C-alpha cells in the first residue's frame, strides 16, 4: 500500500468509520480446510483457494471494497457473504442515500430470516400468542450486519436510519441465541442515547416535529421498548442492563414518554399514520419499558441503584403508579413489590417523602368499576404494603395515610372472589395489628384518621377491620393461607389490649370455630384455639396455658419485622411471606405459586 493510500485509509477510518472496523477473518492453512466451504469441491494444485483460503474461485467470483475490514480497494469475496458485506459497506458511506439503501437492505435480510414484522413481534412480546421460529442469522452477525445497525444508532441523526436500524435490532432481539450480541456489540448504550434524544424532542417546543417525523419517532421508541424487554427477560442479560444511573434514567423516561406538540404540514400525505396509531405505539413503548423495569427491579443490585439514585429514580418509579396506561401502572406496582423485599433499612426509605401517599393512593378509588379496571395494580400494591408493614417505621408511614384502612375494607368488598387481593390485605392487617399503637384504631367501631384524631373526626368506612376480617374468612376463595393470616391478625389484636376491647372481637368467634373445624394444619389450629381461649375466657383462665402470640414475641425480641422471603414471582402476583410470625409458634412459610 502506498503512503497516500495509507493516509487516505486512516482519514476514512477516523472521519467515517469512527471505530467501526471489524476483525479481519483468519487466513487458514492448507491442512485445516481441504474442501470449499460453499460447494464442497476438493482443493487441488489447479483449483485454488480464495477468500481467506476457504472458498474456490467459482464461489468467490465478485470483488467489492470492504471498508468495514479496512480494505478500501475491491477484494474478492465469497458469494454467500456478498449481500451482507456490500450492504455493510453502504452503511459506512458518507452519502445519506447510500446509507439508506444499506439500512433497508439489512432490514430486509433480518425480516427475511425470521419472518416477523415489527407488529408481529410486538404482539408476541405483549401476548405471547405464538413462538417465533428461530432461523439461521449467524452470518449476519459474523459479517458485520449487527455492527452496522449499532453504527447507525450511534452516528446517524436521520429519523429514517434510526427507524430501519432499530426495527432490525427489534427483530434480532427476539432470538435467544442472537440477542446477547446486542449488548456485546455495545448497542445498548446507543439505544439509551436514542431514548434521551427523542424524549428531549418530545418535551421541547420544536416546531419542526411534523406528523411524518412523529410517525418515525413513535416507531423508534416502540422498537427500543421491544429490544429492552427482550433483553430483560433473560436473567444473565438483565444483570448487565444498568451499568450506571444514566441507563436507568433512559428507561424511566421511556416509561413516561409522551407525544409532544405536532406541527401541521399542509404538504403531508393524507395516507400517513393517524395520531391514534402513533399514540398506541407510544403506549406500547411505555408498557414495555415498565415491564423491563419490573424485571430489573427483581435483581438486588438494580434495586440498590434505584433506591440510591441521585436522579430521583424512586420518586419517578412511584409516579408511574398514576400513569394513564394500565400496563405501566401494573408493572410499576410489581416493581415496588419487588423493592419492598429489601431489608428494614431500605423499607422505610421506599415510602418516605410522600411516597407512602402515592402507594396508598392506588386503593383510593371512586367506585367498584374503577377498582376492577386496576385489579392487578391494586393486588401488587397491597402486596408491597404488606411487605412494608413488617417494619416498625415504614408501617407508621402507611397507617397514617388518611382513609387507608377504610379503603382496604372496600377492596375486600370489591374483590371478594380475588384470592390474591384477599390474601395480601389479610396479611397487611395482620402485620399492622402487630404494633400496639395500631390496635385500638383497628378495633374501633369507626376507623379514626390519625391526622384528625385530635379533632375526633372519623372517616367514612365500608366497615370495621373486624367485619372485614370476617368477610375475608367467609369469602369463596378463602384457603388455609388466608386463614393463617386472619388468625395472626386476631391473635395480635387480642394481645395486650384492655379487657373491655376483647368484646369487639366476639363476632369473630364463629369464624374461628369454622377454621378449627375445617383446617387440618396443626399449627394454625393451635393458634386459633389460643385466640378462642382469649375471647371466651378471662386472661387468667387460658385453657391449657397455650400462648400463641408469636407475632408479639417476635416484636418484643426484635423491635421490628425481619425481611420476608419470596418464591415464584408470577406476572399476576408476587408470593411473598411474612416476617417472623411463625418463628415462635411453629407455623411454616411454605412456598406457593399464585393463580
């Protein structure tokens, strides 16, 4: 190579490729490859090797420049690599129309390889209605196709190029064997940068955002949502998705992405995408981002990053509970339920500074129809509150929320056939009842708001906590696990309270008797018998001297609840068991799966 050619190559690398040079294929010896890898013909002294000495001359009949490999002059290339190689070469061109041709071509190869359109991929991700058939796309990776797509996201400022590039990446992310390469090739960081770029555009008063441009932007953010979610469902990749706070910031912004101001253009084609379709794309992107956050929040190291973020990530996550998109609310609540599994130090941090109000607001609904429309969100939120109520400080933040107990009573009425909601509320009430300062309030005929206690103002309530516990126990979905929490609640409420207050628990006696008749678990039966003794005999005459107030013993030993452990976290609900309520009485926290 001449000095001039060498200088031109270096200038080309620095100005255009910007670090995109691929590793050149290895030149193999004669003994390693004895037949053409394309047609299988044996090599002889007359039938020469070409293209890294692995293909014969007839199978390497074309010559093209390979700037991605550092060859500015045309080189012989095998027929199998030709299509991808020349398209990758177009991607690194300085000419925008040439780049566009290369981007469209690479997208065609990817869609031809997997047979899924973006619409199909979104349907698969959101509904899992079919299994995509994974086909061979390894050549696309090997010969620089994926590198070229990442290069487009990194260097281009074109809406069209970003659309074609992210669409191809969204298709690739659907393959378990290929999606790790998106992270390996450094694509994730550039996708985060695109989110930040388009989020700023949507938030600004940019007068250049037309319907056509927003059509591209809505598709781009939907593509990125697809990619992030596909990566997050694989645990090994999920752990690598949040290297810093900037990455978390980008995903949270995608979960809160909004269509900004759109400028009318009289010259625009009437066949362009409607505003409604663009809105649906953005909502899908928001939902996929929220699902991604939920997967990330299940990882302990990510939880700490969210909690300690200097960008207000925890407040922003809580604010997603008030999103206009149901899927966003649902998975934000699930993320918070995961976060509530942290130890006592972090449980109180989770709901300080107004965050308890945001969490409690989920069960503050206008009517039954509104509650039913947010059923899973409410279930996850009740799960989170039950976890948080095992800590002395965090439970205070919760129970001081106006109307919380009243709203929980309403939820029991609205979801009388929802086992998960019933179980989480029974568990939450049992945990609240562990603390002395809550007992009289929970035993009151009317629930008194803590904020208005000095003014002796009472809340309007559907019913008392006692009648609510009875309703849970009598519900058609009540089972052994729910009975366990009901007995815990009654045991806690009947311990260390004035003897006159025990009479308020008398309506529970028939329920306790039914539990004793139907439940075969000996530990629950022993604790239920202990509660029954307290309600039917003076404290000095407890039958058999059984003391089953294990929650109280645990509270006085530790001063606070210990961390709960969880088993299978399903998409419907989280199975999370209580602190130390069974450590003294012998009850076992067995794992279970939710419906």
